[in-house]
C-alpha cells in the first residue's frame, strides 16, 4: 500500500494542478497543502532520515521565498509560487536546479505556443468554451502550473521518496 501511495499521490496531485491551471488559471491552496502533507506522511512512513527531511524542508522554504519575491513583482501567480515550493519539498536540493531548468524550458515552450495561437482568430465553436477563450485572450496569462507540474513529474522517479519506496 505504501508503494502504491508513493507511485500515485505526487503524480495525481501534479496532474490535477496542471489541469486546474489549464481550465481555470488557478491552482487551489488545497493542492499545495496536500502535496506538503503527503510528503511528510510518506517520508515518515518510508523512514527517510530526519536530516534529509530537514534538507527537503529547507529547499521548499527557499523556493517559497524566491517565488513569493517573483509573485510580489507580478512575474508569477500565487498558485504557481506555492506549487513550485511544494514540488521543491519533494525534489530537494538534489533536483532543484534541474527542476528550474525543466520548468523554464517547458514553460518557455508553452508560452511561445500560446502566444503563437493567440495570433490566429479563434473559431466560433471553440470560443464558446470559456477556458479556451481565456487561454486565447491576449490579456490573459499563461497557465505556468502545467510546466511546473510536468517538470516535477519528469524528476519524481529520481527523488528520495520514490527511491525509498523502491527499496533503494
């Protein structure tokens, strides 16, 4: 059961965050809180050493400080800041640089794609879909939670939690 929870919880919450951001341009606080709670529950159940848990906490806190600076400047949304921080808690310092790189590359590609699509007129049958119309609106932002979630999912199999569940 513990291995199943390890395989399912983080990916399910990340996928939910990505789709939530896509459809609503919002990532609920409950998603980030669930990620934090799940990390601690699994880390304790998998007997991750306390020192490693502390390092993961430090990583998540530093990312929270950084992303809230970005939020205060209007560069990212609050949900994105909290999601990145909760993801950093799971990834730790071992993977945080790769996370930043992957999120930037995926997010940059996503942004370019959305900006390109916004140049074309939106077909009437798609304009009736509120989430598509919002994505197409040039005044609207980019659902960067998608990039944050994908980057986290790519790196998750190399994390301490995953490896502990696999017996490494």
